[in-house]
C-alpha cells in the first residue's frame, strides 16, 4: 500500500508522466501495426466487462451453488471494493490520460490513475490465486493470472490510454486490497 500511496503522490505532482513514461509509451507505439492494433482492442475488452466480470459472476454462481459463503463473500467484497477504490482514487488524483497519438481506439475519457483494467485483471488473478493457494491448482492459477494481468497491461500501454505508473498503481491497489480482504475473511479457499 505504501508503494501505491507513493505513486499516487508522484502522479498528483506530475500528471504528464513520471520517470520518462512518455518515452516508454513512444517506444511501445513504435511497434504499432494494424494486426496489433486490432488485437490490442480485442484483448483490452477482456480487462473488465469482456472477461473479468463474467469470470467473477460464473465463479460466484459456482460458489453459491456449493454453499461456500465465505469464499463468495470474499469475492464480492474484493470485487465491489476495488470498483469503489478505483473510482475514488481516479476522482481524487484526476490524472488526464496520455493520448500522445491517435491509435484509432476510442478509449475512455475518465481519469487515468489508477488503471481500472490493470486493477480488475490483477484483482481477478489475486482472487483466484488466493482461493487456490496450497492446492494442486496453485501453480497453474499463478501463471495464468500473471499472463492475463501482463497482457491486459500491455494493451493499455499499446493503445496509449495509460501511463506505466497508472498500471503499477492499479496493480498495487489490487494486491493490497485483495490481501486485506483475504485476511478479513480468515483466508477462504475453494
């Protein structure tokens, strides 16, 4: 959480990018081509409504049918709390999006910090990793979750709708919030 607070302060003081972020975004943009443009637009949709939300709903239904109320509550509080924290932080920091080039992607216009896509994709991964920790599914869950979060992060940078610090902020918030709620619910597992 301290890393998140430090990032938030740095971003608030320097909304146009910190640590040569624009240089990194331009380097990523130099790899642009029509195939990657389409791929990034499709994959980025999985960051919230096209992937994360449906997976959480399906998992919630499965846990409800299995009457695993503690795990279901953990998922609900983690997911809903992350939405609230994301909204409040975006409103407080009010960082404009980079939009250094026209990628042809008509992305969001709300504030950039933290990245909601980075937050939600890693929040889903954290939920799955924590629920399967110590089980035979642990290694696979960690690998798939990290690949998913990294892929979503790449799309946000490739499309030019986030600075790298927005991504890091989303990840820090996802980790801190997920772990806090996990402890609150006495380490639920499926």
